[in-house]
C-alpha cells in the first residue's frame, strides 16, 4: 500500500518554519499550494527537470536557510544529472523530496521508470548523497518527518505515493508575480 500524496506533503511541511520550497511541475505544485501556501514557495511551472538545480542554487545562495525541493519521480528521472552536482557541492541545507507515484502524471499516467524498478534513492546514493532513503510506510514517514529538517548534509527522500490525484489547488501561474513575491519574501531586490 502506498501513502496518500497530499498527506505526505502536509506531514513533511507542517513544521517547515522559514524554509524555502521549490516545487516541480504539476502535482508537487498543487500539493504544496494546498497544504503550505507561502510567498517562500517557488513554483516551477514549465521547467521540468529543473527543480533540484533551482533548489541547489538557492541552498548555495542562502546557506543559513533550509531549502526543500518537492518534485515527482518523472522530473527526478529527467534531471538525474543534478544529483551528481548536489553530491559535489554537499549543501547541508538542501532536502530533496521525491513524490514517487511510479507514473508520469502530467502526460497521461504512463508508467515511469521508477515503476519499472529504477531505484531513485539508490541513484542518489551512487552519486554521493549519503543521506538518501525510500519511504513506504506511515511509520517511516513519521520518523523522517522528525529528522529531515536537520542540517548538515543534503538529503534525498523518495516517498512511494498512491497515483490517485487529489483535487488541484492552483497557485499563481504568473511567473513574474511568483518571482516578485518570492524575492520579496527572501528579501532579495
């Protein structure tokens, strides 16, 4: 049995504090907007494969701030090379959360490579991200939710979630508005 996606995001972001959150295309954006709306969220609407690199850039630029990337398995597969860069930079304030429903949700629910046996957290480990794991149960989720805000080394958490989609919650799709509110929230002019 897989976990319910929106519940997972809610549990992991409920104590986010002043963390910056970068979301991947589609469902991660809807989930974060539903359970943790904030001007400190940066929604990547059309940049599939870019969420981890955006999060890495923010983690490097804002070393005192926890940066959380919430993305899906399809985007993680598309941007696997980013993991090697994260591993070489080792930002202790970066957490990557991969909501793995084993499908490409934005293009028609085709089975993804994660559903065919590709171990994304294993890829992260092989790249050099030592704090990588896969979550399958609520007990594992509760354990990780108490620890993932700790800084010290980058974290990669793959969470197996049910492919059923809850109702969409749409944050602004205006890229300029998103950029300006995010920059104001982190005091960048």
